C-alpha cells in the first residue's frame, strides 16, 4: 500500500514536472543554465519522411523531438551566456524527462569558442546513471566540480559551450547545451544545496570494460563463418547493454 502511494505521488511529481516543463520552460541543465527549452516535439514523421528535422512552411519541425538533434538539441548558439569558473565548476541536470532512461550513459563535453567547431572534448569519462524506472521520472544529479578537459586551460572572457549527451537504454542520445563565458571563481552563480544536489532515487555507476572481446571469443564464433561473426558480436554487445 505504501509503495503504491509512493509510486502514485512520484508519478504526480513526474507529470507535474513534465507539464511545467512544456509550459514554463523548465530546464534539463539546471546549473549553470541552458540554451533554452528544447523539450519540444512537432510535425509528423510522414512530413519529414523519417528525418529527425524537416522544413515545413517556413519553419523547422522535429517529429522525434528537438533534443535528439546533434549537437545541442535543435537549439542554435544563444546570446545569453552564463558565467562559469575558469577552474571548472558545477553541472546539475535532470536526466529523466523522457522514457528509456532507467539506465543511461552521460557524457559531459566542451566545445571551445563562441560557435564551437565541435563538441569532441570530454570533461569527464562517461558515467552511467540508474533511474527508478523506464518511465519519465523527476530528480536532479549534480557534479559539484567538473574540470576542464585534461591539459586545457581557459581565461576569463573566453567563450565555450558545455554539451550534455544522455544515451538512453536503447542507445539513442539526447543533447542539451549551455553557452558559457569563463570568469574567475567567485564570479559565477554560487553553488548551493538548492541548485546542486543528488536526488536519492538516481544512482551512479562507473562505466568500464571488465574484459575486451578477445580473439578466443572470436575463435569460438569463427566456425559460424566470417559473415556471421559481426552480427553475432553485435548481438553479444547488445546483450551487455540490455543487462
Ligand atoms: C537564455 O535565454 C533563453 C530564452 O529566453 C532562456 O530560456 C534560457 O534560460 C537562457 N539561458 C541562460 C543561461 O540564461
Ligand atoms: C503547410 O502548408 C500546407 C498548405 O497550406 C498545409 O496543408 C499544411 O498543413 C501545412 N503544414 C503545417 C505543418 O502546418
Ligand atoms: C516546431 O517547433 C520549433 C521549435 O520550437 C519551432 O521553431 C517551429 O516553428 C515549430 N514548427 C511549426 C510548424 O510549428
Ligand atoms: C563571447 O560571446 C559574446 C556573446 O555571444 C560576444 O559578445 C563576445 O564577443 C564573445 N567573446 C569572445 C572573446 O569571443
Ligand atoms: C574540434 O575543435 C577543435 C577546436 O576547438 C579543433 O582543434 C579540433 O581539430 C576539432 N576536432 C575535430 C575532430 O574536428
Ligand atoms: C597531458 O599532459 C601530460 C604531460 O604532457 C601527458 O602525459 C598526458 O598524456 C596529457 N593528457 C592528455 C589527455 O592529453
Ligand atoms: C552526486 O553523486 C556523485 C556520484 O557519487 C558525486 O560525485 C557528487 O559529488 C554528488 N553531488 C553532490 C552535490 O553531492
């Protein structure tokens, strides 16, 4: 009975958050901010013939949802940059807005410059989160001290974009960004228990390979014939992901 009530109230919170998100532009990156509300889906897959984005009567449509579009979830570089310390700083996000994130891989990258040429600079190693279930869920995670990528530095006044990639259980990735200008520590918005906290029902896991797929594994598969090996390896890898 108690857990039934708990799950109902969690659902109420999730639904409320979702409604607020659609109406009031609630964010996914809660600290230091975000480019804008991209929790948005419009148009139909027929209109785009299956593409993630289409051009329809003078505007874009995103039949699968804006957040699936690389590199920043369908949002162009913004003018309202937020301040972030040159020494690295906090990043907080709400990972459970969509279905499919019972487990998810989170990547945090940086793109250098005002309009970055790419986002291929990881600030942290990929990590995994575990949510309460596969439906949308509320909750926030926060890493209080995300560093700049190894061997890189920034000066006050430099611009960059922080990109969060969240790969769902099924492998598809959501994108969200925040445009920053680097400042001296202390000039960025203060990090507090209100804007940087971990919700108790979201867990963290390291992602690592316990063992590479070795030749002995391949040898055992080889009697199936060369053409069979690749699909079988893919199925084996997929099996790992589904676990
Ligand atoms: C930038 O502006 C957009 C649109 O007004 C807003 O949704 C977003 O929160 C702003 N981001 C920052 C970091 O101020
Ligand atoms: C685009 O315009 C056509 C012709 O006016 C209309 O039939 C169609 O519904 C419009 N599409 C959208 C997405 O509004
Ligand atoms: C679809 O949503 C995008 C993003 O909010 C918006 O820019 C665009 O105008 C919308 N397209 C239509 C046809 O309403
Ligand atoms: C950083 O971005 C702001 C706003 O987009 C721009 O006005 C400023 O010139 C940029 N700074 C540098 C160093 O490019
Ligand atoms: C990514 O952008 C950086 C500049 O921020 C550049 O040095 C690097 O060559 C680019 N990498 C790729 C793969 O394009
Ligand atoms: C950073 O620099 C050190 C010393 O030059 C080097 O050993 C290390 O491989 C570099 N790390 C990365 C990620 O480039
Ligand atoms: C949230 O949990 C992660 C992983 O354990 C930890 O690194 C981080 O410091 C925690 N954040 C806060 C605000 O305690």
